C-alpha cells in the first residue's frame, strides 16, 4: 500500500495531494483547492509571483484605450527585464541554472518568474531576502517552489503552437528571450568554467615543475611531504595524481 501511494504521489490519481501544484508550483483554485498544496521546505527553485508585467496586457492611453506595442518593443522590454532579474539573482545569491517567465494570463501564473539555483542554500537565502524587497513599485512575493523539471510543467501543445486554451492554460507558457541574450547570459557560466579549468591546469603544471625540482634536489622525502600538504588542503586531484605518479618512479634515497 505504501509503495502504491508513493508511486501516485503528485499525479492525477493522487486524491490527497494537488498534482498541478506539485508539477507547476501553482494552482488555479489557490487556497480553495480540495487537495493539499505541499509547500517545500527546501528546493533549488524559487517563484517570484506575478512580478513580470507584460506591456501588451497593461498599456492603456489616458482615455482607457489599449496602446499598441510592437513585437520589437515587446522583446526589448522583456529582454531588459529578464537580464536585470537574472543578473541580480546571480550576483546577490548564487549561480542560476535556469530562469523562466510565464506568459500565461491566469491569476495564478501571470507574470510568475521561476529561478532555479545550483544550490538549495542559495534559493533559501534568496527567498528570505527578496520577501523584504520591492520591484517596479510592488512588494516581491517569493517562495520556494516544488518545480525542478520544467519539461513537466510546460504546455507541450503551446511549444508546438497548438494550444487551444490560450493564455488561460493551466500549464506554463514560457516566454522566450532573444538568442543574443541567451548566449550572453548562459555563456558567462561556460566562460567561468573554462577560466576555472585553465587556472587548475596552470596550477597543476606549476606543481609538477616544483616536484621535478624537489626530485633533483631532495628526492622522495620532500615530495612525500608535499603530497601530505596537498591532501590536507584539498588541492587539485589532477595535480595530486600526477605527483603521486612521479613519486612512484623515484628511487629510494640511499
């Protein structure tokens, strides 16, 4: 019985827990839902509720008529918003793996921003801080979200251009950023990883040179001491393994 309950948890067969909240982190019934919304106590993902305002949905003239916003202006406005929030999250709280913005119109999803951090600790820190901040003239409402796999939360019909429910669909309609901005934002992480790898490589090369010098001067005993120091300080595994190989081929001092 326990195995069966575990297998259906968060699915449509689960009569106790809300499958929509489990998958999407939001439910159109809100607090009136007949099923439980299990809010996570820890997660990599946070939700900033109703924070993005689409100019095409809110722009009105003084006489109450809707103002036309071109697609180019719309994309520029959205890219600026996305870059500002993404950069703020990374600089203040930690590395962001993924960020998504809902383009839905339903009250429970409209303007929601989901930020998935690399570390759960960063997500927790962000929620605590953001709930004491304002953005664009409104207080930020941030919470930990159960969403970790956005493929399960997204509307597949929308991605294929076939969703018949429009903006009031209960699955996420994610608003895309421009290709240029995606390369810029997510390219930063790749550059950081390359830079870090290069630093490790240079450090390892330097250690090999030091070991070679110690071999010529003092032999095995000095290198053995260096290995102990590196192990205690948690240095590069590449450097440790290389030095260990050198050590094995050095003859015992006579």
